């Protein structure tokens, strides 16, 4: 036992001594070599153009965004199979992101606007998309690996123009600007293992549902009490965001919000899920696919008597103009 211990001790001792000797030898060679640089080379270095090195300082503000429009048009003349003589659809979208980093603080902001319009001979004019979404999140780093942040979140989501539900040729007024509008104020933890993914979890969230329109207010739309313009909820909130170039010339950006109301059927979770895939064709031309899903237990404008919530699904695909704004530096 003593012999084994002595062998191990001696081995460790000589290994340490060897590492030290190698370090001293390399340092000595480097010092000697440095002292042998000719004086004329030093003078040449003085007048040599200075090469700009890559900036490695911690970034403070970064920006990224896209703007685009998809257009589809069709026309028929004496077409035996039938259809609209003329149809035109336009879908536009604008997304912008502004990120801030300073020491232990982060501040992430995003703004999304989507609007779509359809014109057809039999259907007339109507919109097929309308969304305004602003999200701001402030965080303070609480670990040493830049993954967990104590954060506060603000989200505002609404639309700009009047909306209608159609039953044949009958249009039923269903929504308008700030009718509804959703305001979320939340405190929680934000997990960010990379710049592409974020998971925000909050057990303490206040959500306000606003119905500013008088007609919809009298109908008690979107769960707001009759003749009232807003109501508040307290619950748990989770939001996940992810963006990445999943393949060459194919990028994805998505977000999912989950909310559970503590005071009213907490098991009926409200869902807001938005996805956009971009397939780049050339510098200005791209194909896009949007898939949005919404479930809100308080939106009872479906069913035979407009008394049932439903999963709302919107799917849009098109080819058109797409321009990237200043990209995020990785």
C-alpha cells in the first residue's frame, strides 16, 4: 500500500515538474526570438497600414426584420367548370425586432403587423388577415451562463379594421379596432439557452380583455360583461419563441402563448400559436406559408346559437416580394 502511494506521489510530482519545465522552456524561446527581431522590421511596422480588427465588444442594440407582400390574381371567361370571373388577393406582413444587451440586463422588443385583402366577383371585398402584435420583455440575468433571467413582460395584441363573419352573403359584424384587444402584464422567469429560442414562464400574470366598440360591448362579446368595455383575469402564462434558418434558403419564425385563468375553468387553456415559413427564391422573391391557431374559451361566437368556443385556424400561402431588414448579428 505504501509502495503504491509512493509511486503515485512520485508520478504526480514529476509530471508537475515536467509541465513547469516545458512552460519555462517555451517562454525562454519566445523571449529570445522576440529580442532578435531586426530594428528595420520594427521601423517598417511603424509605417505599415493598421489592419482593423473585428469588433469583439459586447453589443448593445441589434435589429432585424422583414417586410413583404404576396399577390395572387385569377380570371375566368366562359369557363365551363365555373368559378369567379375575377379574383384578387393581397397579403402583407411586417415584422421588426429590436434587442438590447447591457451587462446583466436584456430588453427584447418585437412588432408584427399582418393584413390581407380578398376581392372576388361573387364574394365582393373582404379581409382575410388583420393583426397587430407588440411584445416587450425586460430581463435581469440571475446565473453565470446567460440562460436564466428574472423578467417582466408586456404584450398587446389587437387589429386595425372591422371584421365580419360570413354566412353565405350575410355579413355579421364581429370585431374592430381594440375590439377585442388583449393586454398581458407578466412577471416570471425567462430561459434563453441561445439567441434563437426563448421560454418565458410566469405563475403571476394579469390579462385584460378590451372591447371598445359599443355594439360589441352590448352583445357581451369576447367574455366581457354586457355593457362593459373590459375585464381582467389573473392566471399563469407561458410564451415560447423560436427563429432559425432550418435549411438553406428556408427560415422559420414561430411563437406560442398559453394562458390559464385561475378564476374560471383553469383547465381550459387559451392558445395563441403563430408560424411563418419563408422559402427564399432569389434576393427579392420568396414563397411564404403562414399558419395561425387561436383558442380562447371566452370567444363564443360559433355554434348554432353563437354560444360555443372553437379552435380558430388561418392558413395562407403565397409567392411575392420579401425583403430582409438589418439582420441580427450572432
